C-alpha cells in the first residue's frame, strides 16, 4: 500500500470520527483541517526547541574550547621555563 493511499485512508477515518462525534453533539472540532493546523503548530514548536538545543550545545562547545585554549596557553607559559632549564643542564 503506498503512502498516499494510506494517508487518505487515515484522513477519511479521522473525518468519519469527527462526523460521528459531531452527530452526538460532542465536538465539531475534530477534522483533518484542525489536525493539520495542530501538527503544523507542533512542528514549529519542535523546530524552535531543536534550535534552542543547538544554541545551547554551541555555547557549551565554545566555552569548552575557550577553557582548553586557556589551559593550553597557561601550560605553555609554565613549561617554557622548564624547557629552557632542561636545555641549559
């Protein structure tokens, strides 16, 4: 069964459920249009969450790289006199 046929079957089922609920007076808000709007809103919400997570990861990575650079530069400053002392000996 191809994807389009499966999607059409699912949407027709959703429309049928919405129609039956509407017949019982429960709700008139279950239909493919409202479901599509909900899914699009959730998609944008998840994209925003993903972007936020990426920014946090990038910020942590930059902080870690700065820390590594600081440690390397201080280590180099400490080891330079030891290297000179070793060459002199």
